[in-house]
């Protein structure tokens, strides 16, 4: 299954202890890079979160944020850090005395990291619920990546078919290219009023024909197209393989363009480069 690396998901969790929400954003990246932001009182679940993300995804820059709000009305769930509250209150009163402005709002203290926590028993239950919610959020993210990945697959397959059409066009132009080069060579010989033996002339034409022959390039491009089509059917992550195939296709299109002596072949070579570049840009987003 083709997966894009760009996706976003948001999942909320409501319970008697309060509410929480997972926000996961995925961007394209060469490797798997995970950035996790979790409230201090829940830091113990961070290794679990990281491992779940690592086991589910192979590439991309992952930003995972947990927003956590404890309900002040919940019974027997809150533990107030009185020592920290005392220090913050003293600091707030000192600042007020210096500026003689503003009021000290006790509710603002509750937002301070480490000010309010849960009992160990309740915290363990909350952690379990958060992990279950995280699993659902990761599943949502993967589905979003697969939906966009399927759209990218359709686009790439369409471009591959167009490449095959251009290859056919160029193959039909090969006899014309050889005839044109023969006429040019004969014209130059006549202008120079030089005479060559027939076998020598045929040898010269043969050497030139070999230099402008693009049959091998066209055959290799067809092979690369078929291989790319096979890669798109694989179930594992294929972004790197597809990127490599675009390099190979681009190399052949450059050679084709350098050998062209025909405007139609040149036009096809340019179209091939455009199609390959369009695929390359989108493949950068594939896992």
C-alpha cells in the first residue's frame, strides 16, 4: 500500500478525570524523525508513545502533541504541589510589589507544570486510556496517509503510461533520424567535392548511426517503467525505491535529448523530462 508522508489527525478523549487530545502531524522527511510533546505529569508514557510511532511508521517527520486538562471537579484525583505553589505565590507577590500593577490569579498557578497531578492509582488508569486513544489516533494517521498515497499512485501510473507513449513516438522517429543524418552527410561531401568509395561512405554512415541510435535508451526506459509499476504494487514502504527509479529514468531521458537531431524527438525528450520531474516531486512525499 502506497502511503504519503504528509497527513494530520486529531483525536479527543473525555472522561471523569478531565479531557485529553492527541494531535499528530506527519511531514515528508528522508528518515523517521519523531518529536513528542507530553505534559510533565505524564512523562512516563513518552517511551511507549515513541515506540508505537516507530513500529507503525517508517519515514517522515512526526510531530505528536498531547493536550491534557484535569477537571478540577473530579473527586480524589488531584494532588496539589503546595511547596511549588508557595514559591510561585511569593514570586508573584514580589513582582507585584515591584511594578504595583496587576492581580495575582490563583487559577493561573494551576496551569504551571507540575502544580497539579493525579494519584498513582488514577494516573495509571489515565495512562492506559491515553495509550488506547493514541493507538486510534495512529490508525487514523495511517489511513490518511494511505488515502493520499493512493492518489499519488494514480498520478504516477498515469505519468508512466504517458512515458510509454512518448517512447513509442521516438521509436517511430528512428528511421527518419538515420535518413536525415545520411542526407546531411551526403550534402557535406558534395559541398566539399570529396569522393569516397561506397564502402567507406557506408562505414561513415554506420558510425554516425551508432552515435545517434537511441534504441538502447528506449529499451532501458521501458524496463525502468515496468519496474516502477511493479514497485507501486508492493505492500511495504517504497519511497526510496521509487526515487531511485526516477534517477534512472532521468538519466536515460538526458541521453536521449543529447542524441536527438530531430525536432520531434527533442519534443518527446522534453516531455519525458517533464513527466519524470512531476513524478519525482510527488515521490518525495511517499513513505
